[in-house]
């Protein structure tokens, strides 16, 4: 026997089994499960429980904030050495597993070009955190930084060659270092 459940906002709404499908019409009949009918909430299948399990929320959040502080400090120093004006602000992030917390955001400006280093989230698929580097105010992504293993990796899309005829855009992973960040910032200043 096959069983199907519909879960919305953490609540089991309906269930269906192959016995609920009438043989003549082939259309399923939806039934209200016992837990819903009795007023009890079935919490056996919630989205929050399907994600990664964080044992110590505060320790995880503090480690993530430490990585973000070091990242913002490094990028700020490298940008200023390349002639960019910088300013740090904070924003609030709300993640289901970690709750609400403040993260550093780095604003960088050179001539008429404004670039933002903006943390996205600690809990992302395939990495232990993501930060976007984008052109403001258009919010055009320049690069994304992912914390993979024990280091930051920069995923950068080269500006397209205007005379090129191919439509393919390659995103190249690069090491996180001063040369990479400065090359990306200088490229944005030159192409903006």
C-alpha cells in the first residue's frame, strides 16, 4: 500500500493511500487524518526537521560570525589598499536553525561604482555559508563566496566579451585571496 501526505507550514493537512482511489474514476479521495480530526498536530514531517541538525546554535552562530568578521576585515583592507572607500554597516539575518542575528555588510565605493559584500546565510546547500559580492544599486551579482571545508572559495563570472559570439558564461571557482578580490573589484570599476 502506498501512502502520500501533504504538509503545509509544518502541519499535516491530508493523507492519501492507494486504497482511497476509486477504481472507476481514478481520482483520489482526500481524507482528514486522525491527528487533525482529534485536534492534535502531527509534527512527524516538518520542513525544519528535514534540514541539517545544529547541536549548539549559539556556538554555530558565533563561529559563523567570526568567519564573517574576518572576511569583512580582510576585504575592507584589500579594497582600501586598492583605492576604494569603505563603510561597514550591519543587517539582520533570520535563519530557521540559527534564529535572528546581526551580520557585517561591507559597502565599497570607487568613483561612481558601488559594490557590496553581503552575507546571505550560514545554512546553504553544499557549503558552510554564502556571501554575495554585488554591484549596487542594480544588485548585479559579481561573485559569490562560499565557505567550503575550512576556507572561502570565490565563484566569479568573468565579464562577457562584447565581441564574442558564444552565449555560454563560465563561473570559475577561484581562491580567496587579495589578488582575486582586487582583480574582481578592479574589473568592476573598469566595466561599470
